[in-house]
C-alpha cells in the first residue's frame, strides 16, 4: 500500500517536472495569463446590471482567470475556495447551498442573466449542479438588495451572467476541453460561438458539458477506520444554446439551458448503506429584448427532482414551474439616473395545485458626481395579494483618489416558499413572510506605488430579521415563524499585486466574521436565545496566491472555516477545518493551435473534514485538464 | 508616526485576522454514572442529523447528556427509537441507522450490533427470543438476545409492525398501516398469525394492558389524515369492549398505564404552535368518554414527545423535544400535576425508562 502511494507520488512529481521543463524550453508568450476581468462596456438596463455597476454595498466579481481555473468545477467549489461565503455542502452528490452573512439558503438568491433560478418549491439553488463553465461572468453581491432583486434577497445574491452579444461580422470561436481526476472524475466540455459572415447580425452559441464520476473516495469513520464511499456515482449533462439577433434598434437574445444530473446519494456516517438516488432535470428558457433604455425579459423554468430511496420504497417526483417577466426602463440626465422595473413571477407545483405569484414595481434613482454617489430605491410587491414595500438607500463618498467609503440601508423581505407553505406533511399555510432591515458600511482603498498595487475593502454589516422561518420537528418537520434573528459582523478583502517584467503575482486575504444569533423567540422555553445559528461559522479566512510567468500560472489557496454549531443552543458543534489547494496551468501553441494544460490538487493536505455533520468530504483530489482552442 | 507604504500593507493584512469572539466551544468532560440505577432517556435526535443520545439521570446528580458516547467514544447514530432491557443488557433500536445496538446495562459498553432495517421496538419473549418490529416493511425479526443474532423473520399482511404486547403465548401486534384496522395475534410457538381482532379505527400503533387485563389499542395517523381512536379489547375473545374517537386534529401518541392499571395516559401533540389538543391527557379505564382538557397543558410552541410513569413513585415524566433543534428536557410531575423538577437531555427525548 505504502509502495503504491510512493509510486503514485513519484508519478505526480514526474508530471510536474515534465511540465516545468517544457516551460523552460518555451520562450514565446501567448498571452497574459494574469489578465483580469474581461471588460465589456454596455448600458446597464436590468436590476442586476445596475447592482453590479452602482451598488453601494460589497460586490465581489470573479475575474476571468479565476473562472478559467474553475471551468471544470461547480459554482459551489468556486465560491467555497475563492470567497468567504460559507457553502453548506452535504457532501459529494448532495445539496450545496449558499449562506451569506448568517442568512439561510432560502434567504440567498441565485440569478442567471437576471432571472431567479432558486428552486420554486424549495427556495434554494443547488450550486453543485451549476457549472462555472456555463457563465461568462460570476459575481457575488453581499447584503440584501430586496428593492432591486425582490423577495428572498436577504443575505446576498449570486449573479451568473452571459456576455452581452457582440455582433462582429464573421467572428467565431471554438474550444474543447477535457479533464480527468481522482475518484473516476471525467469532464468534457465544448464551447462554440459564431456570427454570420454576411452581416454579423446573427450570433449563435452552444456550450456542452458532460460529467461523470465514481466519487469512491476513502474516509475515516468514527472509529478511525478507513472506509470507501459507496453509492456515490454521478453523471450529468448540460447543453446551452444561445441565439442573438441584432435588430434595427437594439437586440434580441435567446438562451435555452437544459441539464440532467443523475446521482447516487452516499450514506451518511450513521447509515450502514444507502440506496438513495436523485435525478434533477432542469430546463431554463430566457428571451431578452433590449432597445435603447428598454429591456424586456421573459423566462420559463421547469425543474424536476426525482428522488428515491429503494430501502424504504420511497419515491417522489416534484416538478415545479416558473414564469418570469420583467420590463425595465432606464433614463439618465445630467448626473441623475432613474431605473424603473416591473417584474412578474408565477411559480407553481405540478399535480398539487399549489401556486404562488407576485407582481412588483421597483424604482432606482442614482445621483453621481465625481465625489459623491447617492442612490434611493424602493420596491412595492404584491405577494399573494399582500403588499410589501422594501425601500433602501445608499451613499458613496470618494474621500481621496485612493480611498472611498460607503453606507447603505435596505429593508428585506422574503415570502415563504411553496414547500414551506404547502409541503405534505408538514407545510404551514399560516406562515408569515420574513421581514427586517439591514445596513452596511465600508471603505475601499486602492494604492499604487511603482510595481505594487494594494486593494482593500473592509465592510461592517448588521441585519435584523423578524418572523424568521425555522423548521421544527421529529418525524414530521414543520416550519414556524418563531425567531427574531440579529446578524452582524465584518468582512475584509485585501489584495496585493506585484508586477515585474513578465512576472505577475497576487496575494489576496479574505476574512469574514459573522455573529448571527437568535434574539427573540415565541417559545419561552427556547434555549437558542443569544446563541449562534446552526451552520453559521463565526470565522472564515481565505488566502489565495497567484504567480504568473509568461504562459505559466501557479495558483494556490488556503481556507479556514471555523466551528459550526449543529444545534440551535450551541450544545453540539463540528470541528473547524483548513484546506489547501494548488493549480498549475500552461498555455502553448501546438500544431498552430492554442492549447492549455492544467494540473490541480484540491485538499492537498489530506484534511479529514465534514461541512455538514456525518457527511465526510473527500481527501486529496488531483485533476489533469487539457483544452484546445480550435477556432 | 508616519507609516511607510510597506508598513501600511502589513498592518492592513493583519487587520482582517483580528479575532472578536472565542470560537472554540466548551466541551463537557465525558463522565459515567457511579451507579447504573436511574432514569434513561432515549433521545431520538433530529432525523438525518445522526445526533441520537442516551441521557442518564439520577436524582440529585447532574444529568449525563449521552452516557453511550461517554462509554464508547462514538455516537449512537440516527433516531434512537427505543431501549429494551433483556437480562443485564440494553437493546437500543437505532431506527435510521438500521441497527440494534447491544450494550451493558451497567457499564453502557457496546457488546454487539445487529443489522436490522428500520428497527422500532423490541419485545422479549424468553431469554433466547425477542421480536423486533420495523418501519417501512411488513417484517418482524426474531432475534436471540443471548447471541445477538437474527433467528427468524415473520411477515405480516400489512406494513409497519409497530407496538407489540406479550400475553401468555400470544403476541398482539399493531400494524401501523393506514389501510389496516386489524390487530394481529402471533403464536409465539409457531411464529405465525393465529387470529386477528377488528379495531375501532385504522392504523393501530400502540397497545397497552390495563389492570383488568384488557387491551387498549391506539390507532390513527394524523399526518395521513387517519383520525385517532382508542379500542378497548378483550384479549381472549377479541371483543371490542369500548371505542373512543378523537377529534380530527388530535394526534395522540405514547400511551402509558399507571402502575395500578386503572388510569390511561397519553400525549396529544400539536406541532403547529397552538395549545389545542396539546399536552398530557389521562382517563380512567372505566371512563365513558375522552377527556376534553389536558391534565398537563403544553404551552404555545411547545409539545411533549416522551411520557412515562415511574413505577416506584407514580411521578409522571414528560419529554419536551424543543423542536428537535436543541437539547430537550424532561419534566417530572407529581400525580396532582404540579411540577416536581426537570433536567436537560440530548436532542429529541422520545422514550423514558427506569432501571
């Protein structure tokens, strides 16, 4: 066994040396591998674009280099390794959800091209099923933006966006890539995009991704014995077809994203075996028409979750539908901007007759000069015939050329989900919406000196939510409005860049400190008052480093996730863990084509850890990838 | 003092690492009881969380939240449904971990583990035979407690064999199946169904015996819309002696008989935050109708999940699971319904035993 491990280690070292030697032999630089965000200037005519361009709170966009590094991974892996946002992962092949600043998964919104893609029944999005490869831009908007993004945006939002089509005559590009790694992981992906050669007014694109994995990693059980994960195979396929047409005035973009994932659900440590399986099938269709200052968005989403546990003969098939329509109009005069949007959303569950609808009208006003930026926004939403108004305001002051500060307040609102209201057994149709206020203040600095650059952002936040929905129960779980929760904390992000000739280096430190405690409860016997919410780590640290030289890029991360309580009274907890990872990529010309190769290792330190209790996570994982740009 | 550019960078990098609150929680020391005689509380834990526990309590001492973990260094598993003492060993049905753990009744050390799918309750028949009821199947397993092995499998015509009661050489079995209105009677010599008894309501779940030797069978499945009923049965003739019909919203569970066998107790659960049909009820076995008000009223947002009557004192022990998201508690009431004392338990106290 030891000999095999040594042999394997020698092979891995050999591959690394081979790659390093090839680098030395090659002098020609193909492109700048540390090139940051792909900048495409366009007029923001949707709430998410306004949020990205003018939000007073904290926004974390991931640069194209980072997205390239994670193109074979899920969005869950990207967020967990490159941001201080806590990803609650139930292990391989299981649910991975967002937790922003102590908010629940249902209080976080995931938007794809401005359309909410949280499951209509559950109210959460499974990030393990969203591949990085299917988005051109990925950003995190910290803090609630209920006025712009609507119900459910309490803790923050994850924004997945496609590039705005560029109508260039005869433009075409095509890439294909493949990756293979530990535990039988295989990924193959392709991206094709072409404009017509006569006028350039038509653009067609297609992305495909296929994944397969055994995920049969070894882990230590409670008694310290090594076990091999069973019932853990997974296969998934994604297809995204995009068509865009430049009109006389404006453009029309159509996207169709179909995905299917079949996964076995491995046993938890307290289970002897598992015969659980889940099939997820999702179809997302969007149409986006833009003309000058107008934007009309139409979307339809059908999502089916087919779950079975043959051990107890349990079979369920939950199919949900969503129709989303949004008209947005924007104008600007002098230093003023005004955006009006009217979104309509209708969600329903097939077969059960349960539905939910909302109609809202929101306005966003912005004044901006060289020193100040003020914004006021408000949304009036009718959720199941009940009116909810969510106002907000923000200000940014450019104190010095290198230093700015900001302050914002926002009312938050979340309508209970279809499952919370109607799930049988356990749904509670009498649930009230979660409501509250949040505020944040922070500063940004950007100092340049010679070949050094320092960027830092520090943010403090506070949020109070009433009617917090919490699930209680033994055999049957029922949601209740029982708690008032106060969340507060601080986040920081510090990035230090250095450049010398053709060497670029970046060191980034991100931290998050979150106190999210129950403040009040309807139950006088509740032991959770003043206690940290379950699965909200108080401390998260992320350190990322990158060095780029010519066509080589070496990047690594070290993450620390603090203690997480597993009960609401802090009586049980999970140990903290730290993870390290490293990736080496190389781009080269072979046969007159651009190639890229990558070798990455996640959990380099072979840490035994659980994000959620009794769901072991994998140890060291290697991945080798190759990509070809053939067009 | 003016900081240089590089000093500024250093201080700012350190800024984010400043800790504000001690992160490491205080972990209690693992202790074991000096004497094994006390109260055992089977704490289910939250379904799917794997945090079942066996709480031990002795009057005048601090409760031990999980005596199993302290004795063995590992956790019980997911959903500790019941504990049965056979000889000097305890048999723990760990429902969602598909196993029956066998531990010493005095040192709580693990001696054996029996693989059984979704075990619920164990009924000892002799020193070498015991029946194990199961959920999500129609199987009753026969085990040999001495060797901790499965020796036979009995099949019922209905799903979810649940509560069982031994009387002579017959075992009365409730099949908690929403389509079933029968009580099955097994012959312990042949391991076959010898007869059936028709009940007043569907989905029988538990059976107890009163001081007159009559059986009380609790039926119903509130979540599936099957209203609850009590059936008082003559175990010899199978005659239905009395029937009591609960309101549709009532969800009675955990029946218990007082030591004299003349008063029946049960919990009515309201999981929706209200106080109606929520608390501990009791009724004389000769009563003509169900009590309208609880003997011990649960407050809003509270409900009880465990109930037992101390055979020595007659005190009533109730378990409050507090939503199964935190430590639960056990309250000890006197016979007049006044609170004597209480103690903390693990998550989801579901059954209470006296040893």
